[in-house]
C-alpha cells in the first residue's frame, strides 16, 4: 500500500518536472552509450563500428526517453493536457465553427436543463416528508358535477382506520377558510384543520416551536395554529418572534405555536394548519357522525411492509363493505369510488402530462441540435482528414486520435453546457410560473447539483457521441492516402449515409414539434373563441366575503351582511358610468363549489340513474343583466322575491333540458335533496321555477356547462357574496372608485379577486397559452436549427462536388440542370423527412390528446399546414446551396 | 538470435535489485552488462526496457540514485539499494523460489514415465 502511494506521489510530482529531468535523462543515456562504445573499442572494434553497435543495442534513444517519461509522470494526464491545449488552439482558429456549435448546443442544453429542473422539482425529487414514498393520498370520487374529489366524512375515515391494516396511520385534513384580522386590513387565509396525529403521520417537523399533537384534539382545548413555511415568509417575513403570539381569526384569538418545515400541500396550497376546535362545526356531532358530511382530505402512511397494491385491495374491500352497510350514503347511479395514489404522484398529477410534453419537446430540440453538431463535425472531419492521416502516419494510434477528438468535443460541449446553463437560469423563472399553476411543489424547482449533474452527463454523452461519429483513417488505408499525396475528393452525398440520415431525422423531428405546437396553438385559439354564455363587454367583479364560513354553516350574521351588500349595490351603482350592479354568491365564469342533489316535482329517477346534482348560486334581480346572462324563458328575479315570499328559483338551460326536455319548465317545482342538507341551513322545500337562463362556462372554457340553480339573494342565505358591476365605460377604470366605496361600507372585510370578466376568461386560457407558446418556441428553434442543417449539408456536398459539377458543366450541363440536381438531392431528403415526421406526429398527437380542446389529435388542417411550412422552409434551405452550385465556373472548378 | 529471450514482466526488477545487492552502487550501463553476462547473453536489455524499470524502482523507494564520476571519469548516475529495496529483494526472491519450485514440480516427468 505504502509503495503504491509513494509511487503515485512520485508520478504526480513527475508531472511538473520539466526540462531538468529530461536533461538528466539524456546525459545518463549518453553516458551509457559512451561506456558501451568504450567497451566495444576495448574489445577491438573500430570506433565507428563500436559506436554503431552501441546505438543498435540501445534500441532507439527517443523511444527509450519516451518510455521513461511515461514511467516518470502520468502519461495520460500529460497527453490530455497537451490535447486540451491543442483543441483550444484549433477551435480558436475555426471561430465560426466553434460559435455555431456552441450556440446550437447551448440552446439544446439550456432548454433541457431548464425543463429537467422543473420535472425533477415537481415530479421526481423525493418528498421532504420523512419516508415520503410511504405516503398515499386517498380520493373519493363520483360521477357528475364537482365529483372528481368529494372528500371523506369522519365516519368514513373511522371505518378505514378500523378496517384497513395496510394503512399504518391516517392523517385527516379539512380545508377551511378564515379571515385574518390585521392592523388595518383583513385577508383570507386558507387553512387545514387537522387532527393531532397529522404531522406524525405526514412525517413533518417544525422549524420553530411545536406542531399540533393528539392533546390538541376535540372540544374544550385552546385553538392553536402552525404556519406553513411559505406563509410565514410571505406574511410575517420569517420573523421567529411570531411563535407564541396571538392572531385573530374570524374574531377568535388563536396562538401561533410553530412554523412547519417547507412542504408541499395537496390538493391546494395552504397558509396554516390549526386544530379542529377553532371551528365549532368540526367538533359538532353533525360533523363527527354524519356519513355524507364529506369535508375532509385523507393522507395515509403505509403500514411497515405493506405495498400500495395491498393497500388498494384492502381499501377497496373496506369501501365495498361500507357501501353495503350504508346504501343511502352512496347513490348507486353516481358510481362512488375511492382511489389510492402515492402522495408524490398525487402532487404531480396535474403537471405530469404538460411537463413530460415539454421534456419531450426539449429532448427533440436536443436531438436536432446534436444532429446538427454531428453533421458540422463530420464536415469539418472531412476537411481534417489530411491532418488526421498525417498524425496516424507519424505513429498516433487510433485510440490516441480518438482521445484528441474526444477532448476537442468535450471542450465544445462543456462550453455549450456553460452557456446553456446561463440560458436555463433565465428560463427556469418562466417555467416556475407555469409550474405554479399545476403543482404546489413549484417552489422546490431549482438548478441544484442533480440538475447540473444531468447537464454535465448530457454534455459528456454528447461529446462521446460526436467523437465516435467522426470517421478515423483506417489503419490499412493510411499508406494509400499518403502515397496519393493529394487531398481526397469526397463524392456526392450518397457516400455520406450518416449525414443524410441525420438531415432526415432533423426534418422529421421538426415536423413532430411543429405539429405539436400547431395543435396546442389551435387548442388555445379554439378555447378563446368559446362562447362564455355572457355578454361580457365591460364588467368588473369583486368578491367581498362578509360572512365567514363558520357563520355560514351556523346561519348567523346573514341579515346584517345582506344590508351591507345592498348598500354597496346602491352606492357603487351611483358611481359615474355604472349601469347595473348585481349581487351574487358566485361570480360569473367561476365555480361555486357548492353542489347538492336536486329533484323535480313528479319526476322519478330511472333505476340506476345517477342522482341529479346542481350548483347552488344566488343572485339579486340585477345580477343576470349585469353579468350579461340572457333570460331565455320566464323572468329574472324581482324585488318581490324576498324573505318570506313564495320560494322561487331560476335554473339554467342544462338543468331545464335535463328535467323538462319536452315541457315548459316555468311554474314547475324543484327542491334540494340529500342527506347532506342536514348539515346546512338550506331548506329542502319545493321552489317554483320562474325563469330559465342561458348556460355559462363556469367550470372553465373547456368544460361542459353543468346544472345550475339560482336562488334570490334576498330570499336565501348569502353564500359569500360579490358585486358584478356593468359599465358603459371601461371596467378597469372602476377598480379604484368601486373598491373605495366597498372599503367604506365594510372596513375590515377582505376584498378579493377584483377582476374584469375578460380577465377571468383569460385566466382560463392562460395556462394553455403558455403551453402553446413554449412548445411553439421549441418548435421554431427546431426548425431554424434543422434549416441550417439542411443548408449546411447541401453546401458541403456542393463544395465537395465542385470538381464533378465542373466536369458536368463542361460536358454540356447547363446551370438550371445543375441547380435541379442539387435541389433534387435536398428534395429527396426533405420528402423522406416530411413523411416520417408526419407519421411521428400522428403518434405524438395521440399522446398529448389530453391537452387538446376543440381540435382532433389528427387535425388535417394542422398537419397539412405544418408539412407545407416545413416543406417551404426546407426548399428555401436547399435553394441557397443549389444556386451556389449553379454559379460554379467550370474552368475554375476543374483547374482547382 | 533464436535463443535470445525477452525479459519477462516483473523479473527485471528482481534482477536489478539482485545486481545492486551483489555489486553495490552501479550505473545503468553496469546493470545492463551484468544482467546480460549473468544470463550468458541470452537476455538483451535495450534502454527502453532498462531505464523505465530503474525509474519505477526509484519511485517505489527501493533504489536511490546519485551522480558520481565513473571509472573512466565520466559523470554517470549510480543506483544503490535502499533498506526497503533490500527487504523487497528478500521477499521477491523467496516468492520467486517458491513459484519456481511449484512450476518445476508441475513440469517434472511423472514417476511412471521415468
């Protein structure tokens, strides 16, 4: 061991030993020679012969010196350093080549690094939770509106806890909203009400103070609050003295007990976590015993040794037993079901398709830029053939030449990677804003060592690929090339299969990218053209929740709230330019999230038919006009529809078609129904339909409008509330005066989502627009690189064939014919590329089907358009070298 | 020339160490001559074989080198054995003897044949 270390050290110092050691060696060898010569003379040889004999037995001084030098230092390192110096020198000499290659690589590597950092942050990185891979998210769903995630009730969770052995612990989490009273403002905070075991099960620790524990469960304990890391930073500026202080939530004093480590939440981002006692409702018998009172999210930790598969089987069995025992709670027609999803997957599920789409697009750009660089290298390789042959003739083995190329290519790709990472640094910021729409893990995105490792591996892989793409002079052919004594003239492209193949691949991949970009762009256009169902010229909306969720559930504070809403209506209505002010529980183009079973008088459900459900919305008489929702039949609400008068409703077209496909709905009666009404202050009385209004795209522009029941704002509970302000001037200019009026009437209430209807609509299109823009950007990048690729390869072919073209021209070929010949050569590649590209795009389009709207995955307009565009660009790229070929002067060409 | 042998890998170091043990400090030429003589000229050593081996032994600390005037008053580099080299020589020699015995036993004509 000592011996190895000692000799390694000696070799490393040997690296830096310079000429002195070489002089020493020379002297030593010459001494040897002299002594041997002297000995030979002593034996009677002629001095000349003696010297010659001595030289012969030495076996070549230079070779020996080289062998000693190899032994003395680390020959590999010395060689690489020399290669590196040489590579930098050559690359600096061919500056144009270097720039093109580095820029091409930087674009590809930059796009891939940026997008990979997002994929890693959102989808791949292990969760910050202790043993986060053991966490599973349970989701109960049903058919129909708002059915994707209905949550769980406390009795259901109890059954799972008792019945499913594979779930080691179940964390309960009930999303809730409070108003946090600040010194001079009030804001809404989104919180989770959690059980005491929550943090233990989730595997999360505090960074300050403590977390809730089982002793914080139940009624009769003080309410406590744990801040999420994000909210602590955002609202309290990371002030650690916040722990132990009191804040006021919905008028109640709550102690801040700690700050949680950074962690993502699902399904929604939240600001803080509290024990249940803050909400009387959550500790009431209604909540704790009502099986249909589903307000809770469930995350479970797998029991030691249990797999997700086992948990799925067991949960399904327990769930089937529950459905058998409580038939009323699970409407058979609505197909209630429970899914068990690894928590990490659940966190990434909305982002997955989009991110893999972008990753795929970026990988395609990488392929195209790598292909381009390979082509450039190959062309340069032909120019360098002579140099490489000479090197081979001077004794460089092919491994040695390979290493030289590898070092050169490493310099190129690492330079590309460096610039690429700079590009990625800028791109990541844009991508984080995209990811935030899809995942609460967006703040985990960063260019960390794993991402940089990925980039480095990518660059090294590329360099290896590039080095092996180049053809080295074959051992046997060296002599013939050298003896020919001339630079070999390479023939037409047909001799360069690799280059042709790469050009075809570039075109094909560009077509796939363009087709994807085209489909996504058309999706976005289709989406913006969707009729929202409203006349939305200049309409401003704002939400002012005067009633807290807790008050809402208990039904108190309603009357005074309604008075204040009505004052807002009158005073905002008096502002100049305002034509109508509507009041409603939910703003147009937004989901109310409040959905109940609904039944029609005299209409029985068919066997197995799903229980109809409808969104609960409230509106004052002016709401429909202000929002621009057309009244199709009957009337809107009137001032006479008040508390105490006959209960009336207005329904939308979807519900009218569902209940009364053949009759006039006006005058018919409907009622809310279902067990869950018990937990609300809403009555299940019959209500008479007085009007039918048009459908609006409340669930997003790409969703089919669901059933909606409007009830008079004055007659029913004000489920939240907001203003819909129509003006004949600019809606945006009303923001300041309208907010001022509202602030005066409700000084402490939060004012939220102050947005014009146009902005709300745009919000629904924005993520798609970003998708389309990003993929289009990558597509355009690909096309540019591919066009450069085609032009470059053809230009190379032309210059290599200059001699041949000269001969053809002198034999009578005219310029047009030469030009056609080159065009044909490029055209053939273009055609093959287009055909394979369209085939690839057909496949790719069905993969991204889920991201499309209003466009068939194999939309002919897109495909034809893309093929024509690529064709046109391709022909343009062929044109330049073809013209150059036609301008060749045969006399000069042949003399050269 | 058919009876000339190439020096086997690993045996050269042993020969050099042994030569230095027997003859004391010696220059490269002397080492080469001595090895050739001992092998009755069946081995030839060119510089490309000898000098890297000497450098390696020096790196491993088994020999040291210094410049001294040679017998014919020319400056030459003399190599001498170190304590570590002496130990290494003993170790390698005994290894070699054991290996040689083993191989000899293997290649010995079987009793029946004899």
